C-alpha cells in the first residue's frame, strides 16, 4: 500500500520538527514546503491527501493557499477530491476563523497545539471515513504553573501527551536551532526588517509556550505586537529582552 501524502507548509524549523514527531508511527509521506511557492509547485505536481499549513509565511498567507487549493490540485489530473486542509497557527482571531471556514478549512488549530491533537487531526484528515462536518479541534489553554519545573511538567502533559522523551527531543531540537534563530534575527535587526522580526517573535511565542516557558512566550508576544506597530524604536526594548532571555538558554 502506498503512503498517504501529507503536505506541510511551514517555515519554522521547530514546528516542522513538531509535525515530524506528530506523524511518527503513521504511514505518511511527509512533503515539507517552506512557503507558498513551494507548496503551489508540489500541489500541481502530485496528488496530496492532506495539507497542513501555517498562516504567517515569509512569502504570503496560508489563506491564499486555501483559496487556490481546488485549482492547484486539479492540475495533477487525479480523480481524488481536493485535499482537506488543517490550519495550524498562532493568529486565529474570530475574523480569521470565519474566513477559514468560508474557504473550507477542515480543522483549525490554535498554536501551541498538543502533539496528540495534531497527530489525531492528521490521521483523521487522511481517513476517507471521517465526515467533513467534524468540528474543529482546539488546543487546550496552557495551565498556570508556579515554577519552571511545574511549567515544563504541564507542557509535557499538555502538548506531548505525557511523553517526556518526546518533549526532550523537541527541546533538544530547539537548542540546536537556537543559534541560527538568533543569527537570523540579528540580521533582520541590522537590516531594520520589522516583518521578519515579527515573524521570528511569532514563531518563538509558540515554541516557548510548547516548551513550558510562559515568561519567555510573553516576551515574544510583546515583541510580536511591537513589530506589528511598525515602529522600530518601540520594538527595541521588547526584542532586546526576548533576545537576552534566549541567549541565557543558549549559554
């Protein structure tokens, strides 16, 4: 039996790794696209069973991809229907949700999402027996924690189904990518590239929540909001605080 083809559209390497962990043990051919153009080419070349996409991408929005999905998949010449789409993003507002539903998103997941919820959504999305009317699964809200150890323990339960080894693997990947993340952000800072800094802060917000670091996630949220203001001076103290916190992790 051939593997089901899963198209992931995501430019954050930590989220890519998270999806890889979610499909571990499933019979899935995971095709990774880092932006809209890659996704368009992949969808036009071969049939896809399921699309998992972020909304905030360097070359556009996942909303555009959903709007184009029927036309892109028809180019393959396959008799298969348009693939279901799972949207996994940290930017799900009421207006965005309404538009996603209009565009036919099958599942809408708010980052950070438990790995078990994501794994189930992927498995069900690739199953022809699941009804399209299935209600969107929502990631549970993070539970408060008084200490770092408690926060991490909560994250293990909330986002990794209690699997401490899975959490440790994700944490190790974060630490491995952290120097490159900081270097890319430093370059964006030097170039006064607020959109790039905002995307970096947005991605870090999700990752730090997933790792059980609510304080770091709050710093990232403030930096993301400052970037959205379009004021580089307003961004400075928030990015500096976030970078210092990240640098402490990298010592």
